C-alpha cells in the first residue's frame, strides 16, 4: 500500500477548518512521534522511516509502529507504508533500542483529523500544528494499491486540496523531522 499524500502550508487556517467541517466532523488528537534510525543514519540516508506513534484522542489512546520505504514519487514524497497497531509502545521502544536503533527525533503534533470520501476515494485530511514549527499545515492522503494507481490517487488528493482553497504555491515537501531538528539546533 502506498500513502498518496500531499502537504501544504495553510495561510488561512480558519477558512480551511470551516471547509473541512462542511465535509465531516473533525476529531482533535495529539500525536507523540518517535523516529528511530541506525547509528550510521542508514534509514535516513536511504529515505526510509521507522516510527512509533502514540495517538491521544478524546476517547482513547492507541499506538502504531510504522515503517516507510523510500519515496516512489519525488514531487509528493509519497512512500509505501507498512504499519501495525501495538498494545505496548514502551515495550516496542525497548525492543527497537535493544536491536540497535537509536532515537533520531521525537516530537508532538497537534492534529484535527477529518475522514470523508471524495472523488471515489476515502480521504483523511489533517490540520497539523507542531509546537516547535511556525505555522499550520494541511495533509491530505488516500491509499494507492501500487505505483500505477499512485498518479490517480495524487490527482484526487490535489483536487481536494484545491477545493479547500489551497494553491500550488502552498504545497511543500518539508518534513516535520527536519524542521524540528533545525529548530532545536538554533
């Protein structure tokens, strides 16, 4: 499965929030993301990711272990993604460290998620604020079965973002991990 996703900087968050709320009810969640890498940064060098995410929602807390392979689309940064729910994130953190992985970066994302169907696809739109990064971001994603389906999936995502008032100049491939590291290096 490939996560067909586009991300944009949002200059008018209230307008985008209102447009999203006309499509679906939003749910506020806080993500605690911890990214791991080898001591020689092999995963980052090879454009791969290994992450433990704990999501704190209004009614529950859940955790997911995610592995993303290298991007298959340079423009969007879309990557094949493999994830599984985990019941004990602390045990997984311990296992990863025991296997020689090091914590590369950990940070919090404050999200408002909207699930809806558009253009024949299930969509997840997320308004994101990372306390260490200035601004608000919008991520819209759907799933593509393979690289052949990816262009159509990305077209649907781009159309949704345009319908929400974003333009090509708003799109970004900036990664939160890089932005957080840069902020902390100051």
